[in-house]
């Protein structure tokens, strides 16, 4: 497998696990699962945008990277009760 395919599989796995944890946290009422799921989803967005940048060599994917970093910051802030 090439480097780009490995990155694509990695960010899809991050998104799937993050979505499952977010759904489970809804039923378990667990702040830890919710924060961890959001961090995984944000990381998936960051890796997705980086992979897209490597393929297209443009600046457009950096918007998704910024959104992913904001999601990660919100998840960490919610976990530490900083908000």
C-alpha cells in the first residue's frame, strides 16, 4: 500500500471509532467517551485534510484542518471543564 492509502485508511478508522464512541457516550452519559470521540473525529479531519493536501497540492484542505483543530480544542476544553 502506498503512503496515501495508508493515511486514508487511518483517518477512516479514526472517524469510525470516534463516531462509535460519540454514540456510546450518548447512552452512557460519559464525558470521557464524548471527549475522546470528539478528539478522534477532529484528528480524522486533520489527517483527511493533510492527505487531500498531499494529493491536490492546494490550500483548500487547510480549512478542514482548522475545523479539526477547533474540534480537538473544544473536546479538551470540555473534558477539563475549561469552558
